[in-house]
């Protein structure tokens, strides 16, 4: 079951709750931003109390974390705001101590949050896939055209944090410059979620999204035009390729948008399109390079 459309949502409008799932230490509080009721996959704003301690351990599912305020000691390192972690499933994390009350954006992308104490990786883990970087200080902004085509208007820039080569799913920081505007309408084949770390933008369909604003937007939903008076800093994530289907009709439905996307595919790749829609079972293609990968699954 996919996550429902949530837009706009502002986490400042609700209180933190105690996070009490088994395995996690006391002193963790959360605001649920979106959840898949079938798998337990979710995105949360999480607040750690000063002095919070987590022993070395691992999660059974992929975790992404963006530190937004406070200071976290993570093994021998000290993380400051802007630090981003992509922890693949089963990859051992060192001891974590919160030396100054910290707020993070936390994403469990494929299953419910889990934590088990361990000082070694799971035997199937892929530690080489770990990403640990301060996204504010150590990555340059790039035009969106460097990662997304067709690109959004020039005042919206990106820092790519995670790119999945099998699904083309992306995680990224993005910003809008002051007085940014884009006057067309877009939709994608992917679901997308975003969280406003700072700043307010305006979307024609959904109104203002301020600091603490969040959306989970399923595929093929119209969004745009949009603008920002003073600019924004935000985190975004998709679950597959982020392709901008631009158009100018605000009244189309998700079903019409999907039809239009399929018509584009038929024009761009007619041989492949016709083969996959033929009645001989071709709509479940087999990939000899990734024989275990199923539709819409991650490669780790
Ligand atoms: Fe979008």
C-alpha cells in the first residue's frame, strides 16, 4: 500500500510524541510526516534530547537522516547541522551520543523503523553504499539540469545526496533563490516528498508551504506554478526517476497525466512500448543483469 497524498502539511502544527518502538533508546521524540500503512515505511521529524545515547547497532531497512539542528557524536565524528547519512540495511552504526539537543529529518524508506544492537555489519550488508557528508558545507549547488531533465527554472538548484543506479531514485537538497518563479505545471512518474528546512514557497494548487512544511505527493499529480518571495532550503526525495512532464492545463487528472506519459513513451521508444504491452506476458520483463530485482524495488 502506498503512502497517501499529504499536502500541504506543517510539522509546526503538531506536538512531538515519545518514540517507544522496541530497540530504540529513551529520549527520542517524533512527528510522523507520512507513513505507508502496509510496510511501515515512514518519514518523521525526530528530536533527540541532550544526552540521548544509542549503542552500536543496525537497522533492517535503509535509513536516511539529515541533521537540521544540534550536535551529534557519531563514533569518533561530530556531526553538525547539514550532515546527511544514508545507511543501507544491515550496515553497523557506531555509538551515537547527542551532545546538544538535535532535530533530524529521518526516513525509513522500505519498512518500519528497526534497531538492533550490533557492533558488526549484517552478513548481507553493503557498507560501501554508506554515505556520510555535510551537505551544507561539503557539496556545491548545481543547476537542476545537472541531475533532472527537463530541468526546472534556473533559480532552483540541487545538491544530489543519493542516486540509486537501478531505480534512478534521488535524494537531494534543493533551494529556491529569492523571487524564484516557475509558471508551468509539472507531474512525475515517481512519488516525491519534500521538507522545508527554511523558507516559504507558494504552489498554485496547495498554497503556502512554510518552514517545517512537508508533502508526500504520489505520482501523476499536477503541481505548479510555484514561486518563493525570499527563497527556501529544502530536502527532497523520489522513489524512482524524477522526470518533469511539463504542461499548461491545470484541470487534468492523474489518470489523464498517466495516459499522456504513456503516449510520450510510445513516441519515444515505440519498439519497447509495443513489446511490453503485447499480451505474451512481456509486462513483467526479466533483467539478466539484475535477476533478483522486482518491479519498483531497491537493489540492496
Ligand atoms: Fe515535483
